[in-house]
C-alpha cells in the first residue's frame, strides 16, 4: 500500500523522538482535534489530563489530499530514512478564529492517528545518555532509587539549582542511604557548534555531596515556542515521566511561571522545589561528584 512521505524538519524530529521515547506521556501520538482544541483553550487534554503543548502534524492541502487516499503517512528525516509511520484516523483544521489567535494558517490541515516507530533516530554522539522513559525508570529501580530529583541544564547547570537539589535529597534521605539520586536533564541543541563541549563541560561541573551517583539524560530541545509558564509545566511533566519525584525550579524561571505551575501541583505527581536565593560564597561550598555511566 502506498503512503504519503513527509520529510520532517530538525525541530519536528525532536518532537517525534520525545513522542516515541515516552517523554510526552500520556500523549503518544499527534493530537486529534478534540485534544488539540482542549490544549489550546485549557492546557488540558480532552480527558482532563494536564498538558500544555499542542503536538501536531501539519499538512499542506496537497499533502492532505494524498493522505486521504493512502491513509498512512511515513515520517522521514532529511536523508529520507523512515523514522515512524502514522496510521491516519483523523484530518482536521482549526476554527479560523482559533487559528488566528495561535498564529496558525487557517489552510493548515492536521493529521492524527496511531503512531508506530520504524527506526531509531540516529545521533552522532552521547547515545548512552539518550534514554527512553522505560529504560531510565528500569535503571533507577535497579539502583533502588526511590527519591530522584531532576535538575534542568539549558545547556549549562546553575549552581543554585544543584545546591537546592542536594539539600532536598538530604532532607528526605536517611544518612548513608542509597535510595536517592540526582537526574540531570540536558536540553541540548545538537546543531550548536559547541554541542560536544557543552556536554563535556556539564559532566565536569556536576556537584553533590549527598548521593554517590548521578544520571544525565540528554533530551532534544523542547518546544521553545511555548510561553515561559507552559514550558516550565512541560519540563516538570517530562521529569516525572522519566522517574523523578522532585523537580527543581531554578531562579531563571519567573515568579509568574512558578505560580502558574504551582496551581497544578496536586496533579503533577512530582514535588516542585523552588530555588532559594543564595550568595556566591554559599554556592561554592559543595564538594565534587562524578557522573555515573
């Protein structure tokens, strides 16, 4: 059976990778119309689950006509390598007034359906640090980590964030306990000329005296078009999906963004840990610790 072949941009491949590796759970495919409208209007899926990102597969009118016939869309990278296939279930457009508010063309069609992985996306480096949610959760369980605090690196690591994460673990862990760990989530731009230097610098900068091991999870850059409030909410949800029980909210986030996310705290399934203001001298008083493989 023939299929519409759609070449994805680098940003679209980033989104697809996060869909396929479980980072966007409970979302596991491109949004249908009901979910899309609900996310735009309420930052929730149609079933009520908190979700801030409208994950969509856009089609031109010509692509829409082909997809109607083939009922399948093969998603490929710039080298025409098939990454996934969408079994088409729905084609729709946004209402004109909602498209205008969200800077979307009223002529854009959206495709929804069942998404199936075909081939793993290829990366040039640091593949051991690129986890699916299942793989990382299994590794954390094998280590006996019941309390895991996530810290964001974009791409550098803020010393205040690390300090707050270590203090949170210290408060909840028994002395000498092995049941906790630190998860560094690096939102990396592989297209940056200094990408490799950024990752190596991050490994060298990690500091925490409370735990013996630290995990680094390398993620594609996510949804930079989101508002600061929605981006912070999305980062917390992704950290939860990767097994974190606590999520550090750094000083780089505005107070309005923190207030926005706090209204969902009872639904997130993860503790939000705002960073306290500190002096440079206080931040410097943390011994080093190497990253775990």
